[in-house]
C-alpha cells in the first residue's frame, strides 16, 4: 500500500469532523447565554471564521463555518426571536465573511502577533458593524454621533451594556483563536495526515 493510500482515510475523516466540531461549538456558544446572560457574545464563532480563512483552503474554508452558523441558527434563533434571513442576520453573515477575509490576509504569516491582532481586530470589526446597523435601524437611538456612541458602548436602555458584548467577544475570540490554531497546527505537523483536504500545512 502506497503512502498516499494510507493518508486517504485521514483526508476524508478530518473535514467531516471539523464541520461537526464547528456546529457543536457554535451551538454551544449560542445556547450558553440563555441560562448564563453574563456570557453573551462569549463565542468561538469569530475565531472559527478567522482560523478558517488563515489555515483552510478550498471550499471547506468557507463551507464549514457557514454551515455551522446556519444549522445552529435554525435550531436556536426561535429562542432569540430571530429569523434566519432578517436584515440583522444578513449583516451578521456579511461581518463573518469580512472576518474570513481577515484570516486570508494573514495566511502567509507564521508569527503569533498577526493572528492575535487579527482576533482582536475581528472582534472590534464585528462589534462596530453590528452595533452600527442596530443604531441605524433601531428608533431607540438618535441618529447622531452621540446616538452612535451609545449604540457602540452603552446599548439600548434596559438591556445589557454593549461594552460587555465587546469585552466578551474580544476575550473569547482571542482564546478560541489560540486554541484552534494550536489544534490545527498539531494536526498539520502529523506526517500521517499532512495532506488533509482543506488544510494547508505549509501555512502553519
């Protein structure tokens, strides 16, 4: 049996397992705040898109995270009173795509600093875009610079302050980016599965 034939089962196994991990991680992060509101926006979702953009190639680079988000949304959105195709969800998906591109932009870097900056920058990008859209659409905010500032840091009166969303997002994205990066690089360093479909070990 040739070396390539030995690698084939691993090539099939990894993408399926990666997508399953994505779905479980996203679902867990969406379900957790229902019982623990202090963990709102403590999620691996942004890290998943960032890591997918940096380390994965081919159709799985975008398919895995998108599939994970859609599957989790179908089951959990009713608990949040949201529909999958409402404007805010579309803006959210566009934000995810931008974060995926951030990962692509640092794909050739082997240093930790660009990855860490990418994680923090992704959190800020997502927060500014989604809270900016909320400011634009929500009549509770005045359409002024002060109203925009309120949407970004204080949020709507009577609800969790927006700065807590940003804090949890930055902490969780940096944490999960480090964890996922370490895991993928360990997989890529294993000679038996160094040719995994959807993984570019030369970028690690």
